[in-house]
């Protein structure tokens, strides 16, 4: 059955009781949400030095020379570069011409 405060013409006290019960439900929901977010993971303490070290991983040092293990012209037989795969590609007209010649 509906709460008396939900009627078309509720009394002031019944309507206030209904609003208070709705408020209680929402505040409980907000407290639970805040508690789970607070308990889930403590905030991490990150110093500026740690941040800079993390962000600079993979960047070469100013005096350091980067050595590449493979030169641009040399590639392993199993590894073909992107341009090598594109060179062997035929157009639709070329494929159709080969079919008709066979």
C-alpha cells in the first residue's frame, strides 16, 4: 500500500515523514558509496622525482647515444617491413588481366 504522504492531498506531517524517509535512504546510500571508495584503495604518495622518472622511461639520456640493433637496410627474412608488403600488391585490373591470360 502506498504511504499516506503520496496521496493527492496529504497532510503536511505525512508528506514530511515521506520526504524524511526518502532522505534517509539517500544519505545511507551516499555514506555507503563514500565508504567503499575510501576503503577501496589508499591514495598513493608520488613525489615529483618519481613522476619524472616514470615519465622519462624509454627516453635516452642527453649524453647517451642510442644504438639500433638492426640497420634500416638489413631485415631478417621472416620479418618484412610494411613497404615490402605494399610493393608486391597488385591492383584489381592486374589480377583480372592475369586471370584472362591463363
